[in-house]
C-alpha cells in the first residue's frame, strides 16, 4: 500500500513537471522584441518605419515616437531569415534573425539618412503642351469590393496598377470613394510604385521626396482626396498606387472597403505586413482616380488634346457662395466668406471667393470639388449636376 502511494505521487509529480515544461515551451515559442528606430545623424525617433521579416508576412511599423513591437513564433522563421528596416529618405538596414536573442531587452536601430541628390535637369528643344488628364478607374461599376480585413497587420498594403499613355506626367491628386469604415479613423500611407519584373509587381517607390504621404480616413468620410503635388512625383509609363495600413483607432479590428472592378490588361496586388512578399490578386482593380499633368509633344498626334476639347465643350460655369456657421448663444450666425478656396481636382483649377463670398468655376458632371477656409472642416464632393451651389462649412472640431 505504501509502495502504491509513493509511485502514484511520483507519477503526479512527473505529470506536473511535464505540464509545466509544456506550458513554458508554448509561452516561449512566441517571441516579442521591443525597439526604437532613430535617425543616426540627429538621434531623433523616426515614425512609420517598416520593420519585418523579409517575405514572411511578419512585420509592423514604428509609431509616432519611433517605437515598435515585433512578435513571431520560432516555428514561423528559419535561421537564414532577414529582418529588414526601411523608411523613405533613409538607407535600409538588415539584421540576420540569428542575431536576435530572447534575452535582448530592447533593440535600438539607427538608420542613416540617404545622401541628398540633385534633381536631374534635362535640356531639350522639343515643344511640349501641358494637358490636365485624369487617369485611373474612379468610375468603375461596382463589380467587386477591395477590402482590408482582420488578418492585415500594420504595414499591409492594397495596390492597383494604373495604365497610362507613355510620356512625361506629374501626379497631382489621388481620390477614391469609401464604401465602409466602421473605425473611428484609419491612418494610411500612400505609396506610388514603379512596376517591376514579369508580373509587374510593385518595385521602386517613386516618392523620392523623403516625406511620407500620410492621410487619415474618418468614419464619416465617403470620399478621400489626397494632394500629391508637395511630393513632386513624376512617371513616364504605367505606375502602381498603394494604400498602406499605419493605424486603426476606435476598434481592435480593421475593416475598410473600397470600390473595385475588373479592368483588362491591368491587375492588383496585396501584402499582409511590412516587408512581406507581394501577391497577385487578379484583374480586379481598386477605384483610384489620379489627376495628372501630361506633357505631350505638340508635333506628335495625340488623342488627349481631343479629350481636352471634349471636356471644354461639356463644361458649364457654376457660381454661388461659401458660408460658415457659428453659434452665438441661442442663435446661429451665418457669414459669407471672402478668400475661401474652391478647387476642381479633376481639372486642376482653383478659385477664391471675392469680397462678397462669391465664386465662379467651370465644372462637368462627375468632377471632384474641395472647399476650404481657415478654421473650418474641408468639404469634399462629387458634382452630380452642374448647378449653382452654396457651400456651407462647419467649424473644425478639435
């Protein structure tokens, strides 16, 4: 009887030890590395840096303070894997995963700024004509939906190729509609890529300004308009527009839906996390519209000038006022505003209201307009019919 009780006690102890070891192994199979990315020259933190295990779909980005948390399981990586750290305006840095030890308390990574290069100056005797040209697929019929779902990590991207006529072109404005966004807000980065390789996947980032194109999508936004002019992006052929996830606020899960549809001879791509590999999604493309300035040689026949003339034939001049509202006790004060800016993003034309708060602007059906005045929230809209409009701007919320 005593021998039985002893052997049973030994078995229980062994079982407890086994369960403890098993639990310990499960917990420690998940590795987590905290870190910070700094500018090697200034020592200042760098926000929104891409950090990930190359082609593994494991990655993240730094926050506004340059901090990050990279998590993965040992079973998800191999000894030969590389962690890449990259950011616009800096030289990329790579770390063999074998150098990461679980006893490392914090990673401090310093990125070296890229040497500033002089812009290329080309002297030519060719005579060019500037043509305002909208490219992309803004008016797709809603055949499909492009969306982010819960599996997308920070740094995940959705991208679509934009087919254009060959020639020098400056990208001015990006716009797209939003079908669904249950979050309070979503912070995104816009990337413009050069197609590369057999499948024309995203390659070189054409934004060489060193500044990120950051935009916040609020849950009330039905239309996003993003100014590309400050980044001085030029193309000579097809290019790729990508939206990269930087942050989700007001909910733990991401769920953003955009219009999409099938377009022959072009395609879309996605990747799930920073530094992940690009996957081909097929011929459904996102409903991106890009307003650009195309430089056509006057000596060469082109269909685009004919398109310009067709637009001029369809244009109607509209007029109206820009007003603002403000609370004064129990009353609402309505004021006309001089100096307000009304921009037709589709034609790349801006006007200001006169001293009476009045404006005049040429539009066609489907044009994207933006109205702004200091201290008020910007108004964005698509022209349904070219009728006179009074624009009411609400105070900007803090």
